[in-house]
């Protein structure tokens, strides 16, 4: 980038102020001798929680104001605000299985084992003030689902800890309907007041200046002018879609693809943007009874209606012993998409595939940082058809759960979802919004990996990646808590 003005240099520049970026900035700036700059493309609403928009703080809904793209495909939704996805998600926190950590440890070393990650899980839970769903937030639908899960033989488990398949309530980063996001948790007024921490909001990262195997600056746009940030170490935390896009615009990625976009290849890393893994699911709609509609309406009138407050971790025949590869999610309340007349609600059970074999990719549409990347989730496309089989298994289990709750809602007309033809089932697929993997860690001899177990990017000195994109496989969990813990761990590794 030419004609850019240089900002003061820093020891560490963290690019991306989402969940991982907030953790990194807070932990790295604990050392008063280390200067840290956190860069976020979206707004920062300040240190006082009460000054943040009510829509962002409302944990009963999924706000869509501060996002990169409005009115887009659901799988493309990503936050553009300090705090990232913790400002727009359901405020749910669950944890994966020991099998997940075994996958990560094979890719990144012992620091990724369940035992080694345990202190960071606990630290993240404490920082985010996580709490179990209180009884008062259970609707009659959620309470019925808890009883039905028990009656179907599922074991009650702790959803935010390594364990076994079973049912339970997630942990929440919300109290009385108010979301407590990662910016509140990690960038409180005391942290923000540190003289060695700079937070730059509304700054769009264009690319890194990569020459001779080293980063010489980060080019960005601030208030319409081009600026250059310099540091000893640069940490990418722009998310599963954003981090690979920045790398590719910087000339780090698949050489042929970079050439197609007029970008000089500085480091040929074929894995950048590949290995995209997300958790697809299918919603099975049910018809609420008059009694259920009335009960939900009363709960909403009291300001205590939440669409879902429990889930079931279930295992298909493909799952290792003691692990799970499905989430069954019963929901009842206002529809996520569209609307219904007052006093009427949507009810159903979703089956989510937690450990997909299918892999998609992220690619550039152009070298322009304002152009959203091309995202191909490739749901249910694995050649062996395993994902379809696991999803059908989940839909059968969802049907069992729905049948156990038939006094409140009845199945709709048509064939059961698990018996639908492949094409129709693919046409119904939605997302759980947990993408990972596009800058995957792995051994140095694997040409499809991008970073090592400490986040160091292959072939580029002074550059780390420390967000969900580094995970080679998606955990059998909602990804917020795992990403918080991963950022805690990688921040410690970087700071030592």
C-alpha cells in the first residue's frame, strides 16, 4: 500500500477484536513492559456497558446490526463489533469431548490435550462469569424436554466440561436477559486504562506487508485514510472467514488462487482458506398445541421467554466410545426467520452434525478488503456419505424426542425428515454457526496445514494466528468457550 501514514510501533498488534482478540489483548497487556494494539473493523461502544446498544445486550435474540453483511445467507453471518460473535450469538457455552482434544493434540502437540487445556477452560469460564440456566428461564417446552430426555434414558451431564453423551443445560454468559460479551469480560475499564494497551476500532485491515519471509507492517484503513501498523509480532484473530482472507491478500496462500486475483505470492501455503468445517443441522418443525402457545405467551409477557435452554449430546454409530457427534436442540418461541401472528409460536427439534467429515473453503473474490470473501461451506458433501448417515441418525433421535413431547406439539404432515431423499435433506440444511479450520495447525510435513501448535504461520516470521481458524477439526460443542480457552492458552504461549 502506498502513501500510507505510519502509526506508533508496538510490541504486538492483534488484528481482530472478536472473542479471541479480546482475550489476547487483555492477557498480553498484563505485562506493563509490552505494548499491545488491538484492531477491530467494527465499532467499540466503550467501557460502560450501559452505553452499548440494547440489541447487543439482549440475550433473548440474535442481533444482526453489527455484522459484515446484512441480508445474506445464514452461514455467512459474522460479527463486526468489538467482542465479535459473543455480541451476536446465543450466549451458550458447552465443551467438547476427549476425542476432540486427541485430534488437536495429534496436530498441535501436548498443549492441546484435555488435561493441558483444563486450566484455560476454567480461566475462560471465570472471566466470562458463566452460569447455569436458572429454573426461571425454563419454558414449559424446555422443562418437558429435560424430562423427556431423562425418560428416554439419557444421562444428565455437565455441558461445559469434558464428559460423556447426555442431556443438560448449557452455561450462559448472560444474566436476566442481558448478554455479557467478551469485550465486557476482558476489556473492562481497568484493562482499557492500561497505558500499554491501544484499542483501534472502525479500522479495516487490508493486508500484511510480507517480504522475504517476514512481516514488515499491517496495512489498514482508518477514517478513510491508509495507515500502517508496525510491531515485533502480529497476531491474526480475524476469525475463520477473515483470517485466511487477510493472509491471501498478503500473498500468503495457494499460489494459483493468488495469481487469479492479481496478488503476488510471497509464501505458497495451499492450506490457507481450505479445510473449512462447520456444523450443519436440520430443523424438524412441530405444531404447537393451544396450551403450549398460551404457556409461551404468558412466559413472553413476563419477559422470561427463551427459545431454547437445554440440549442433548448424542452419539451415532460412527462415534468413538465416550464421545458424541450430535446435538439435539428442542426449541419453542418466536421464529428465527419470518414471523407469526401474536400468541402463536414456532416449535420443533433440530439435529446438528457436530463432527462433520465434509470440508469447504474460503476464497477471495478480489484483492479489495471491502469485498466479502467467497465462502463455500460444502455441507453434507463428503464422498463417503458419512455426514448424511450421521445426520439421519440424529433426525431419528430428534423424532423420538418429539414423540415423547407430543402432548405439547405434534408432528407436521409429510414424511419423517430422516427418510427424505438426499437432495431434499440437503435443501433443508441450516448451520449452527461454528465454522473453524481455515488456517489449520498441523505438522510441518503436512502441506495443507498453515500454523504450528503455537499458532506460528509457516514461512512467515513474526506472524501468529490465534482464533477458531487454527482448529483442524470442529469440537463437538458450541465453539465460544473452546475458542476462549484456546486464546487463553495461545496468549500465554506468546507471552512467555
